[in-house]
């Protein structure tokens, strides 16, 4: 399970529409649909009833509060990491270490 899949799930649950959820997430609709299908495959059941408007399945209803909490925890972790990033290099940053060797 990927955090992005959880975020897409939450967007579809809120918007009740895959296309609007994709727009909200700044991606194309097939990206959201494919991510949700992979998440459903991973979990072993459908998360949405693909009607108009899209509705949560029983599994989707059961997982909604858990996914909301996962998203909140991820945001909190990111805030904490930002505080540390002021003192530590960000991923991909390199430190220049200067030293000397006596001969």
C-alpha cells in the first residue's frame, strides 16, 4: 500500500467522482483509477461502487477513518521532518566536508 493510493482514495471518497478527484490531486483520471485498482487488489476487495455518483463500498466505509488517520499521521511526520531539515541535509543534498591530513 502506498501513501499516494490512500490520498487518491480520500479524494475520490470526498468528490464522489474519479475525474474531479484527479483534478483535485493534479493528475489525470486514469492515474487515480489505476491506483485505486491496485489498492483494491492489495486489500482484496472493492473500495467503491462505481455508480454515479461513486459510492463507498462496505469495505471503503470501514477503511475511511483509518485512511483519514494515516493521512493525518503522514502530514504530521512531514511537518516534523521539515523542522529537522533546517539542520540536516534534505534527501539528495550533499554535504561538503573539508578536512586536512598532516603529512
